[in-house]
């Protein structure tokens, strides 16, 4: 089975430089030394994005948006909401099958609270909402549909094929442009990558599969909208539709569609884990030709 390091195929401002052997960031494992000798195993990073203080989540400096160092990163709000909904409403046979994250207001780097509400509690379908606030008011809204698992029917229609990319077996190459707040490996083909979160979201909590996926979903916007000159669109939302939870820390993203007109765009991404596809992410975005910041 092919295990070569994937080559970079993204735009130059997102590409990685040739490998270096001396990169060591504070609070991160060495890029050339991995616990257990494999990047596919969990490893400890000491700097979470948020610290919990009572009902509030206080952001660290690295929780900022790539659009502005003074603004919270929207993907983290989706992660916080997924965390709250899962902890209050999910159970082993009832998982989040749809998660819509509305990001309609930018927020400064302020403490965040997440309030949840149960909308419907049926035998097979549970619906919940989450509201994300700072002292300045509501900055985001999330709705979730949780579905109960059951026996898989026979004679299914054709399913999405697994992609032909094997998981990476080494650390990602250091970035020469925008530095993503997660690990990212570009793979051959148009707009395809593997990614993995390497920081806790809150305190030292281990990321659950739905939180990991909620964090990844926001990147569907730049993945579908990026061009050689930069990312000219910013998403107003993202929606995850999930047949199952990912079984690996690595999440593969493959842009599979985009339509744009008059400064409004929508894009679709297929989500993979190391065994195959597990769902989709759809985003809507507005024209916003501002360079990403590291």
C-alpha cells in the first residue's frame, strides 16, 4: 500500500515548504518525533483554545480568526456548541446526524457562553438548539438533529465511493504562508486534504468525534472557495450531515461542488475517515476579499 508523503497541491499561500528537521513549537510535539512513532496516535498539547471558568469559556490568544487577530475563530464556536449538544442530548445509540452552525456576527476575543434547548424528544428523533453568546450579545446559533441508529436495510442505492488516498504516515510539512491551527496534509487531486486537530478545545478534554468533525467542517469554506490569489469568500454558516461518526482522528476533506454568483457562493465537501466516507459538509459564503492572517 502506498505510504509516501502527499505532495502539496493547494494554492501557494496555503502550501507547505520542503520538510525541516528542526521545527519545534512550544507546547507541541516535535514535528519529527511522534508519540509511539506514528502521527495517527493521540498526542498531548498543553494549550487549549478555551479555559472553562464557571459557565464561561475564556479564549486563549491562539483562538483568533484567520481573518483578524482580534476576532474569535468561527469554527471554535461550532465546536463548543457540538460539545454542549452532545453532552446533554446524545447517547450511544442516538448521534448527531445533522449540525447547522450559523455564524452571523463577528465577535471580539471575549468569554463565550453556550445555552442549549431541547426542541423535540422523540423515540427516534431528537432536535436541539444552541445559542452562543458573549457580553455583546448572540454571536452564533446552532441546530442539531440526533437520529437513533438501527438495522441497515438491504438493497441500498449506490453509495459514495471511498477515495483513493491513504492516510499520511509522517508529520505535515511546515507552512510557508498561513499557519493553520490544526495539522493539515494536502493530497494529490483538486482540493483534497487530510486534517487533524492537535489541541484540546476546552481545558485538557479529549476531543470527541462530533466535536472534531464540527471543528473540521468550517474549513469546507476555504477549501471550496480558495484560489491562487487567496480566499475571497467568508462563510456565514456550515452544515454537517453525518451517517456515522468518524472512527479516526484524521478527517479527509474533498471538495465536490461549488456554485457562485453575485458575491454569494455555496460549496460542498465529502468527509472521510481512514475507512471511508462518513458524511458531507455544505457552506454558504459571502465575497470578502481580505487576506488570511497567520
